[in-house]
C-alpha cells in the first residue's frame, strides 16, 4: 500500500518536472536559496532537508518589486494583542493561506493550489503543487482531499448535517474523483459558482485535512484499543469529539496538527500568550530565493480587549488594528514617538458604518405596513444629513453613501451610492404626506393611520457610543419630518432575539459586511437569505430553514432579489453574474431596504517603525481577504534583524 | 462539639444541592445559549460563522437535550469530580481553572495580608484616639479608599507605573514570561507587577476593615469592664489588647469564612481591567458568553468553599469566644 502511493507520488513529480524549466523564475540551483537562520540548527542536525527540497517544485513566487514593495530579510517576531483566547484564529485569517485567494486587486489567484480549472461552471479540477508538504514534512496530496470528502464530509458522525452547504447544488453533492496524486476533480450536475469563492473565504471552506495525522483519531483507520485510550486520556466523549478537537484548522488548538499556513501554532492552550512559528515547508518564496514568511514568529498576547489601545500605545504590539477604534486615533498618534510606531488610517470595508434597518417583519401591523411603503423608507433616508454625521463624528474622513458597494469594488456605481441620500426635508415631508401620514399633532409629530403619534423606538445592540451619537443627530432631523425616535440600547443577544421576533420596529447595525464584492462573490447579503438580516429576519429565516419556519417574502422586490440570488447560484459566467449583481444593487438603491449613513470610515492600523512592507492604505475587512491577509503579512519584515 | 460538626456537614449537602439547582436555573434564564451568543459575536465583528461546526458542538455538549436532563448530567459529573467542559476554551474546566489558581491564590493572599497589616494598627489607633486629628485624617483617607472605584485606580496606577517605571501594562508579568515555566526571573517579574493589583484590590478592603475595627473596638471601649480595668490601673496595653480588642474581633473571625472563596476567585473587575491571569476574568467571561459548565462548576466550587469557610468560622468563634454556645440552651 505504502509502496503504491510512493510510486504514484514519484510519477506526479516526474510528470511536472519539465514545467520547472519553463517556469524559469526560480533560482537556478540550491546555492541560490537562502535558508532562514531560525531553522539553521535543525537543518545542520539533518532534521530538516534543505530549502529546495522543502518547498514545492513550483512554489508560489511573490514578486515584491512588482507590488512596489521591498524584498526583505528573515527574522523577528510580530507581536499582536488580542482580547480573547478564541482570537487564535486571527493568525489563520491574517496568514490567509487558501487553496485560492484574493490578491490586493481582488483577483482570484491560486495560492496553495498550483492552478484550477472550471468547465461549464460545474466541473472543477484542482491541481496541487507537486512536492507540496505539510508543516511536518509529510506530502500534501489528493489523499488529503479524499480523506476530507469521504471520511469527514460524508461521515454522518463527523458531519451531522452532511457535506458543507457550499458543496451542495440543489441538495446534491458532487462526484469526487482523484485523477492522480496531485489532481482532484469535483463535478456537479449544475453550476456551483459558490464553490471557488468559498475556498477563498477568510473563513474558508476546508476541503482537505492532514489525513496522515488525523487517521489515528478516525474510527475507520485507528486501532480500536489505542483510539479508546486516546479518547479516555483526552477526557472527551467519543472519537468524533477527539477528531474534531485534534483536527481543527481554522481555530487551531492542537500544536501537533500539521498545517499549511505561514505560521503554525506551537503553544497548547490554555495560555495567555500564543506563539506561532514559521512553517518550514511553506509554499511561497520571494524572487531572491528566500522562503516566506520573513518574520519567524507571531506572538499573540491575550489580555483584556479594553486595554489593547493603551498597551499598543506603549509599543507592545508591532502590528495592531483589532480592538482599536477610530476614537483611539488621537491618543495613539500622540504616543507614536514614545511607542516607536506609525498609525496608518485604513478604510473600513462595510457597506455602511451604521445602517438603520426598518424591520419589515415587525409585529406592529401599522409600522409593518408603513415600512413596506417605499415612500416612507425613501423619506427617512432623505431626512438624514449625512454630511453633518460625517463631519461631526468622523472628522469628514468617511463617505456619505447609501448602504452599498465601496468605490474599490468593481460593482460600485455612483448612482447606487447617491440614491436617496441627498438631504432634502421638503421632499421627505412630501413623500410622507403622500404615504397617508399628512395629519400632524400640535408639536408637528405626525399621526399614524391608527391615531397614534409617529414615535418609534430604535434599538441598538448597545455596543458603541458612536451609534448613540449618530442617532442623536438623526433624531433632530427626523423631528423636522414629524417622526420622533427614541434610542434604546440593549444587550446583543437580547437585541437579536427581539428583532427576530419582530418586537423591534427599527434597529441599528452595520451595513453590508462585504462591500468590496466582485461579481464572482456570492450576493447572499442582498437577498433575504438569513435570519441575521435584521431588516427582514423572518423572510431570511424562511429561506435558511427551507420553508419550515419564518414567512415567505411578500414584497415583489424582495421576491425578485431572492430569484436573482438563486439565478446567481445557477450562473455559468462572470458576465452573467455581473448582470445579476447590478440588478440586485439597483433594487437596493431604489428600494432603500436598509438606510445607510456613512461608509469608508477609518480604521487605525498601528505599525511598528521597524516593520517594512505594510501598506499605508488598505481596506480593513474580514471578507474578502481576511483583514491583513490580502496584503500578505508573510512579506512584512523587520528592518533591524540580525540576518 | 463533634456531633455539632457532623450535623453541620450533613446540612451542607442539601444546601449545595439547592445552590446547584439555583446556579443552573439562573444560567438558563437569559435568552439563547452559548452557541447563539457566539454566533452573534462573530457576526457583530463582520465575520463568518461555520454553521455545521456549531451544530456539531451543540450535539456534543448535549444541547439537543432538555435543560433538566442537562442539569442532571452536569450534577452527575460534579459528584464524580468532573467539572465538565468549557465551550469557550474547548477544554476541561478543571485544567482551565487549575492553570490559573496558583497566581490567583498568590495575589489574593498578598492582598489579604496587606489589608490586615494596614487595617489593624490604623483601626486601633482611630478607635483609641477618637475624634482626634489623626482619627479624622485617617478616616478621610479610609473613606476615600472606599469611594474611589477600584478599576479607575487600577488604570491610573497602571499608567503611571508604565510611564515612571516602564512596567508593561496589564498582566501579572512581562509578556515574555507568559506561558513560560516558573523561573527566578519570572518570579521577579511577577513581584514587579503584583504590587498594583495588590494595592488596588486591597485598598477598598483595607478601608472598610479600618471602619469595622474602629466601630467594634469603640463599642467595647465604652463598656464598663474596660473602664473598670482602667480604673484599677491595668497596664494600658493590656487594657486595650487583651480584653476589648479580643472581644471586638468576633466580626473578624466570622469573616474568615468569607475569605476562603475570595482567595480563589480574586477580585473580578480589577483583574479584568488589569488583564490578570487569575480566575476572576475567567468567571466573568464565562458568565457573559453563557459558557455554562465553566461558570456553573466554578460557582459551585465557590459555593463549596463558602460553606466550608462558614463552618470554619463558626468553629473558630466557638473556640475563641466562650460566650458563644453551640446549641440553643437557655442560660441559667
């Protein structure tokens, strides 16, 4: 058995050998590779092979000069501060080693994979880099994909709900084939455009697993008595828990788990300091023959999230943006010298820093009816002075906009950004009069159709004073159109429960999570597809739970959005997807289902003066690209290292 | 006496059972469960949620069962010494608490010692020099100590310690020693960092302790036996320490029972502000995120220590103060 695999593996490398000459950008001989000093002892002790044998035959070559960055040197530790032990996942997010990933310009490029082919939108052929190895030196091959598909995704004990949703088209799984040791193919009966973007997600769809390591925890492969012993000594319920715990890649907790990331976990929890060490088999190199990452270690210090800004100011972090808010900017700026860092201002990636969400599924029948009248939604949007909000709260650094794409997105259009966003109280009043709210009380507050005054409570999750400040500004202007709001901060869990149940008439939350979308990314946020969409929780729930609970959308425009989303799920080409996206964005701009305020607000990013290659400008967004991930933190280096 | 102790131990069993039911019920009361608030947290940060994994975890932790069933599973585990699993940390509660208990006990112990060392002399001085300038001055300081919020003081001290002495902010040691095995350098680093939490946590306790000693001692000092003793020419020291002070200490001995859980839990809020590696932040975090077994088992542990502590106090009181009777016998 082992022999057979070895021989096939050999074939796989042999077949691709001619490609090496063609590639040409690799250093000509082993002499030209530069070994990281960090691994010197291990290489000299022959515990690690030389660099040329550690990297794939065709590694991913990062051309830093073309990216207008400087090739670097090895060494150093990047220190970061975190507020929660669960934040260990941030190293996997920032590291952003994915089968395919987004680059700085939002193009999808193969990363761990050598390449991939899509035929007819439904046949996906993925090619692994020959010679690619896990961090423990074991080859990374098609077997790791097979193991995931057959022994994890299709094992009913490990995957209770079956294979991941992105791998099902109309509930049907793909046909999985191993073409050779380095090539796998997934074939669906119909197009599956969600597949590749899911692989590139900041929270990726993992379709592989370190099979050589995990088999010892799998009931199908492990020796029953040994497995029993492992389950007892780990004090878990059964082998599934053990397998889950040992094999978790996104939020790692097992230092023994082989990984493909730039840095691998080396500290066993519980701890307040996690050390991630460089992966000696990482698949990216620079043009000068150095293996990435440049920095040897990433150190996470876990403390209280409230202290992060203060600790950063004393120079305890080399690269920090998480848990730092815009209001910390002046404080950090004043500490720049003492702490030895620069504070850059990146843009934030939400569609709107703060959006007002009229609950179309509110329990109150009068408000529900009003919210479904587009004139009311438009009027409320027109009565917000976005310029004032931008100047007063965000020092004019934001962008007055509806809740839509950012200009950096290829799907951005100015008319989406400006739709119903000019400050026009006259027109707002006119629209409300037309909507049947013409009668007013002595103090100018309108009467609702059932005789109540038009007063409503806007609920927030009570997480930031910023929201309260913005609402105070909005409140004054809405009074001028005869609508009085009261702000009520609650607690996050309670807030969501109340919105889901329809007890909340209007809520506040951030806008679109992904406002940097390309046509190939899923437009699910624009259609009623999830309960967490607070403007139509019951419609979203209806889709999410396949009609079992919730309510089907009854506004024609919302139904159209859902149709368009389903059409996207069936689409075959990028052009087709762009058409769908634009129609959806157009409906949103026109219908104002969510009322955006300001987007592109700033995210302070603290960068040590010693750290080179961190872009001065960027977009801080989880998706696409995993915060720093798209900007390749493995290429960040310290100017004062010993190498 | 033995019979009394035996009876008290028997009574502890229903007390703890009742506590466990209460703890569990209260933790079940808030809407949702750990997994829902976890998903909400991720969504609040604009991050993705792996629903399949959440389903898996829910099943693994028995969330497909009814609360009553889960209560008995948890209770059964507790009886066998199994504190359950923390969702948040994905590890056994005992390991989690165990990893932090040493530093917690160290900080708490130092704090309590400091409290006593400062409070006793000052309290006695204030009582014996009632309404003097010294008494007013120290009372003023003591009231300040009670009035200043601990966390605020913590922040201020931390800032100045950093600016003046270069002590790193937060934590009980410099970052490079976190997660390292104990060494002399690490111990020194701990000592260097420990004074802030010890002062901050100790301050309010010291202040209130001063007030209590002063009040109790004053009561005794005005009693006739003290006046008689003084009138008879007993040495002033003896007339203060041997009789009135001893009698005024009942509140103190009674309070020893409360110290036991305090040593283990540490001061929660201050520990959060200072990012201490003690058990306090663990407990608060667990309660916030509805990490039921971690919070529940820890609270039960504290409840157990409280019950034991009260028992110890009662026994100690009975020994120290002959006026206290164990049974409600009528006095002749």
